[in-house]
């Protein structure tokens, strides 16, 4: 098993991307990496789990919401170093959800301390928002966010 801290290789992860009325759904992270920062709901893909399944699970665990994933909207390589060593390394797939399919009651869960919808314009200016999340908000504001369908295969 690969440790999340000081891993031997990158860990696959997902982020749930929910956009509604010029707002993006974010959670305040309660653990490292990014403890105390606002970021997209998400986490590591568990062994045997599909991308859609992982994104849906993480969304529900951290926000209490459910939705229908439509595709991958971004790929991010997140490397956090501590004392010149790789402390965390994630390759994240941002999974875009259909805003019309969102259901449930918004409430933080899992390792999320809080969950709320934030205006895109506010996200890009805040220092307590993860860099990758600010980057995504800028893409949306510049009308550059695209997505591709997810193809999953298990044998």
C-alpha cells in the first residue's frame, strides 16, 4: 500500500465540479494536504473504484449532495513538498456534474469542515482557496471550461 504522505508514486484522485448560477461548490478542508483551504470536494480513488463512482462518493461524503457526472473537465498534477521531499502527490481528475441533477441537503461531512457555494469572482481573489480551484474558476469565468465523456472499463 502506498502511503499518502511521502508516497512512492502519485495517487489517483477525483474532484467533484458543481457549477450553479455563477457559483462553484467548495468545501473547507479539514486535513492535509490543504488543511483549512477551500477546495473542490474530492479525494483518492479507492482500489477497484471507477472515476464516476469515486467522484459521486466523495461528493456525497463531503457535501451530502448527489448528482449525475457528465465528464472530465480538468486534470491536475498536485505535488506538495516539505523539506525538499515530496510530501503529497496526486493526479486529480475534475469530474463535472450536471447542475440540473443536483439533489440532497448541503452539509459538510467526511473531512470537510464546511461546504458552501462561492461566487466565481470571489474564488479567484481569495488566498484561502486552493490554487487548482482558483485556476478552474478562472477557466469558467473566461468561458474556457470544456469536458470530455468518461469511458470506464473493468474486466
